[in-house]
C-alpha cells in the first residue's frame, strides 16, 4: 500500500509541471498577436481575383460618376446653349468611358470623341484637367485590357497627340534672343518631357499587360509542373507495384516448386 501511494504521488508530481507548461503555453499563445507576414498572407489569400473584380467595378463606377460631375461643375454654362449641350454629352460620354475602361475597353474608346469635343469647345476658354485625366484612364484601359485593335487605336492616338504637343512646343519656342540659358534648357526639357508624358498612359498599360501575362504564364508553369510531378509519382508507384508483384510471384513460384519437389 505504501509503495502504491508513493507511486501515485510521484505520478501526480510529474504531471504538475506538464499541466503548468500547457497552461503557460495557452496563455502565451493567447497573448501573442499575429505577425506581419501572416497578416499579409491572409490579405493576399482573401484578395482573390474574383473578389478584386467585385470591388474594382463599383470603384470604377464611382470614379466615372465623380469625373462626370467634375466636368459639369467646372463648365462655363453662361457661354451658350450649344456649349451646354456639348459639355453635357461630353461629360457623360467621358464618365462612361472611364467606368468601362477595364471591363469593356473597346466601348470605352467611344469616350475619346466626347473628350475631344469637350477640349475643342473649351479651347478658347480653358482646357479642363479632368478631361485630360479621363482620356489618360481610357487610353490606359485600352492598352492594358483591350484587344489588339483597341491597343492600336490607343497607340495611334497617343503618338498623334505627342506629335501635336511636340509641334506646338517647337512653334511656340521660336528663336532665342535676349533669354537666359535656364529658359532655353527648360524649353528643351519640355520639348522632350511633354511628349513622353502623353505616351505614359499607353506605356503603363503595356506594363500592366506584360505583368498579367507573366503571372498567367507562371501559374500555367506551376500547374504543368504539379501535373508532371503527379504523373512521375504515379509512374513510380506503378513501377513499385509491378516490382512487388514480381517479387511475390517469384516467391510463391519458388515455394510451390519446393513443395512439389519435397512431395
């Protein structure tokens, strides 16, 4: 009885540290917050392409509506009735183009004539910056998400606009008499920088397209690699199964031969 009691007491004494360790582990795990890496991985896992598409389209609708309101609120309504009609149609056409620049890039290109009409009718007054932003978004969408024809249209528009800006700067610069070197340098910098800024939306769209293609290619390569590994694993299992079956067949045949020989 004494030995049994001592054994039970020793067993309980051994369990006490383990229970204490488990309690401390649970308390520490409860207090420890998630790491930055785990939070980032959870965000990336949650932000799937389907969910990103569901979130992006309402934001694009809001952006198109905001751009339409911005063009309408900054219009000079006292100019005349024709100006009011053209500005209203241009604002709604540009807003629709900005809204559809990702999901329907070919239809979004129809917003470019509306933007051109707005720029022409406002050229004598002031060039609205919101219209230029809308044109940049539409060109970016056509380059990044559009078909080959939409990309060519966006590229042609960018090149023609860049050439027009280049000619405008060249004509307005004229000859340099009685000016400083800094003025000449600023003119020549504008001579090269502004055409590049005109081409920037199309170049950014091409960059986004190349990144999307690279990701799709990486996903396809990973899928093919997984399928290849699975096929190799199945082939190895089949070879191992064949070897085991051959060994079993040889053992059974040898045993039967020995039994028949002894009989």
